[in-house]
C-alpha cells in the first residue's frame, strides 16, 4: 500500500512533540499515535501527566518516549541535546510538532523583561531553532520532513492584557511563512495549527468561573468550546500525505470565532 492509499495515516512515521505531556500537546501526541506514528514527547518533568500520555501512546500499539528538558531556556542550551537524543531513539524521525508555549503575561505597562523573554523563548525561539536543527539533519539524509507549529487565534486577534503572548503568536504565523519559503525547496513542509479557546487543565478552572464558557460560546459561531482533541486531529492532517500541497499555512481551529465581527446582540438591544 502506498502513502496515497491512506493519505491521512502516519503509519511507519516517527514524531517529536514539544510540550507534549499536557493540554494541547498531549492531545496532539495521542492523535499522532492513533494515526500510526511512534512519538517522543518533550516535557519539563517526568510526572503522572507525562506517564499517562506515554501509556496512551503505547495503548495504541506505538512506541512512546519521554525527553525531559526545560525549553524556557535559550535554545542553544538544549537544541543539540534534543536532536541527538531524539535521533538516538528514532533514527528515522521525520515529524516535528513545535507545540510548547506559555500564556504567562501581564498588562503592557507592567511588562518586565524576564516575562517577555520567557514568552519569546518558549513560543518563538524554541520552535525556530529546533526546526533548523532537524531541517539540517533531514536535508543531509534526504528526509522529507514535516513541521507543524502550534499558533493561536491570538496571532490574529488581540487581547489587551496579553501583549507578549499576542506578539509571540503573530511571530509564529510569520515564521511559518518564512520557513516555508526556506524549506519547501528541500521537500520539507512547514505549517501551523492555530486554536481558539479549547478546554484543557489550564483553561478549565477559568472557564468554570463567572459563566466564562457561556460567554465564549456566545462569541463563537458554532457555539462550542471543545476539548483539545480537535487540535490533535488538525495536526494529524497537516502532518499527513493528505496535506502534501499545503505549505506555509496557518489552519485556524476556532469554531469560526476569527471570522465573526461580533455575535448578534442580545434581545434587549434588538
């Protein structure tokens, strides 16, 4: 059977997912395994969440490995080690998901250098330099690699108290376009999956307070705040042969929020 016979399958492939032990990253790792790939997840610690993700990967009959690394540091401190460790475990690894990120932020007039730098290290520099390291290897070995970044609707729509985060996700969208132009001639595809609000262990407590979920559903055309599995399915598509002619794109997974100027006004304003 050729790749085209099952264009959405990742069978026989090997992937690395940064920030893959919780939230959106864990959903991506699980979806990639369900699609048939072996998966290395990179997380900041070996804890119960990490082991749960690895168990789920193995439950699908795939190999699951954990790399522990603090990706909030400058990339030169860890990129070479991650590349070497990943290729030692999966020598034919050809799928990279740059998912790790942080939402830690504060109002613009209170922003400090440390918070800004950590945001840019995790959300921008990490993926940039990991992609560079893997791309150099793939080009040398003749591997047609596939890269997906986790962007955000915040790369298009701003929030007043999240200026560093918004800036970083806007940079991801621009970076995906630039890396497409740089790497497509080498047979390497680069795209981004950009979610709107999804329910994760991080967002759940906020959604459950002050009717926030109801408010966000009102502002989303399909009326849903879904679980993070919608992100995993979108990433599988972008990594798969089905997306073979998709280069440099940001796929918004947001229930239509980004295309709606505003919801219909409540009846008292009608």
